[in-house]
């Protein structure tokens, strides 16, 4: 069969790479794809957010499955349109995607279904929001309700910072319509980890735990980014914690969504704060994490197309996911200046040499081909992923490959995986 993957980042490169190895896939098509994806899939220039364009492409190509990478088309209803057209899709409906699309929806959902999360309140009225801050002591977190590409969360150490955050979201419209409502919540301490589950609406399979590094600079300092690196498995999630997370978070979420009439199909991503034995959900995403997807799929033994097709067809009950031994670690190479302004169009060198190193896969995130060269076209440019018997070996392999690659302004964090190493 043909499979269409929607999107153009490192996550989509990993999806296309893994799907292209499937026994049941005759062709992988990616829309729009990028400069690296074209080596494993046929790229068609339709934007991921162009819902009608994606639907038309799926129909025209007669694909047997659509795998939607990013959240924007999911929240906009791409999965609903494909289902209406009778095309199998791996990804949640617009209503189910509200788990990521609206922080107040997800917080109320968690409250209703007894899923552990920080105490919160939500406001559209600025005076009411400021009044709520007066009742709070010290640190809190202020979040824009809607999708803000990972930037809508402001960690506030003081009341002054919190007031400024509320004002910037509600009255200065710094996040546009995503900030028509704010969520104010308790500041949680601990170590973060991500647990992802593949769901078919009723059943689910929990993947091994991953940890990403959101901060731009070493030692987890600096502004938040989309993710500077990730690795799996993350030892902070011990077998006992994992059972607890499955029981109190994943199972309750999947059952709660079905009970609310919005069965969840696709990847349920729970971003967690872990403090000793205590776990709390920081956020849900409704898709594979980027870059968490890269190490996770590098370690998966299964034929991914069979797994995702089973999820799309509500047949996950009969599926088992098997993992390679060892660990995988992805280092994201970014453009100088990212996550603020950065230059595009820089020629990348050393890709062939890096890609030929054993136990390394170089996933492209923001690249394009220009006059036969691969050049940068985004902030996060490459996801260099190493595998190894141990996490230390995986890191060694990944950094060995990173050292072969260069372009004007390239930057990376040298400490990916530091919490586990
Ligand atoms: P979110 O998009 O909600 O996951 O938030 C982005 C990042 O902000 C998270 O990965 C955490 O590092 C941080 N964060 C979010 N909510 C909280 C919280 N309640 N307490 C502490 N840190 C948080
Ligand atoms: N790496 C975090 C995310 O994909 O949202």
C-alpha cells in the first residue's frame, strides 16, 4: 500500500524512514517533506496545515493510510475529514486533539477524570486573572490556552512576573488568539519525562519512556525550544513508576476520552513531572514528540506500518511492540540564534560522512535541497541519532557523527542525556 505522512520535520523524517522499511508499504509519500525525507519518500509540496490539499492528495494517490505528524492539522480537523472520506488515518479527531489544542480543556479533563496534575484556574477576564494571582504565594506558571508552538508557557518566580505574563497574554495579545484565555497553575518541581502511548480509541500500547531537553543551552538553561535533544529509555521512569503512570495517567486518559465521547486514536503524549514517587501531568500532546520520536522509532523492532494501521483500524489489542536492547540518543543541531532569529540557506557539509558512521542515523528537520546542495531551512536543522548497548555508547556515536557536520552558525548542546549518564 501507499502511505502518506503529513509534515516536514525531524519527526516526519523518522516516521518516513521507519515506514519505508515496512514489508507492507509499496511507497511512502510525504507532504511537504524536506531535504532528507526525499531519500526515503516521495515529497509532494502540500503544506501540512493545508487540510483540503492534504485530503485531495490522499484521495488522488489512493493511499491506504495517512499518518499525521504535527498537531496543527489535527486540531484543525484533518483526521475527521480523512475518516469522512473513508481513508484510514493515524491521528486523533479535532475534538480529541483538544487535549493539546486547549490547555483549559485538558486541565478540566484531568480534573474530571482524576488524573494527577498541578492545581489550576483558567480566565478570559484580566481582572479576574490578576485577582487570582493575589491569592497565590510565590512561583506559578502562566500558560496561553491555545497552540503556541511550545512558546506559550511562562514560568514565573515572582508575582510581578506573573502579572506581566497575564497582561502580555490577555491584553497585549502576544500569542494571538491562542492567548484569548490563560491558565494559571502551581509551579511543580522535579525531573521531566515523556511517556507516549499508541492508541486505537479503546486499547493502547505504552512505549518506553523518553526524555527531551527543551532548554536552549547546556545545563538546561536559557529559553525553551522545540527540543535540543532526546533519548530513550529514560531511567527516571523506573518500572514501578511506569506502572503507576500507565494506571493513573494513560489508562484514565484513554478511558476518559472514550467516556466523554471523544475516543482517542493516535499518539497520546503525556509530558510528566516526576518528584520521587509523585507524578503530575504537565501537558498532553496528541502526536509523536519531536525529537522524542527519533530515538523511539530507532529502537522499535516492529514493522511500524502494521502497528499504525492496526491502531487506525481499532485492532491494537492483538499487537505487541518489541524494542531493541540498549539505548538511542538524538542530538539536535540548530541554526545560530535559534530559538530567536536565525539565518536560513546555509550550506551543510559532512552529511555523507556522518551518515556512514555505524549505529547512526541523521534525521533532517529543517533542510532543503538547493542546486544539488543540502542547505538549512529552519531553526532545528538535523537530529543526529546514535544507538548503542548503553546510553553512554549511544551518546558517543551521536556526537562522533555531529563532529563531522558543519555549517555557518551551527550550534548544539554537548550534554544531551546528562541526567541519565
Ligand atoms: P507545557 O507546554 O505545558 O509542557 O510546558 C512547557 C514546559 O514548561 C514544560 O516542559 C516544563 O518544563 C514547564 N512547565 C509547564 N508547566 C509547569 C508547571 N506547572 N511547573 C513547572 N514547570 C512547568
Ligand atoms: N519535544 C516536545 C514536543 O514535541 O512537544
